[in-house]
C-alpha cells in the first residue's frame, strides 16, 4: 500500500513542478487567486502523501479477537 502513496507523491510533485511555470502568477486578481489555490491544493496533496508514508497505523487493530472472548460475549447476549 505504501507503493501507491509513493507513486501519488511522485506524480503530484511532478505535476506541481511541470504546472508551476504555466500558472498565471502575474495576471489579474482572479488568475492569481486560481494559481495560488492550485499551488495550495497541490502542496496539501503532496504533504498528505508524505505524512502517510512517514506514519504507519498501529498493528493493534489487525489482531484477531480471541475465541474465548467471543464465546463470552455470545453467552451474555443469549442470556
């Protein structure tokens, strides 16, 4: 799964680098607003992918529930 986030990181970084020269940073107010919004969203995507690569989920959620504990819960529910 980390390969997916790494590929998204690479593609979004390449898109930002490639598209940065075409953004109208010296145009009208609407053009500048669009350019800065596009840059902010691209940086958010890149930072989200990097953070997911750096911090992994805990392994506690992947453990199976012991069978005895499941039996106790079923016995309580049945009465």
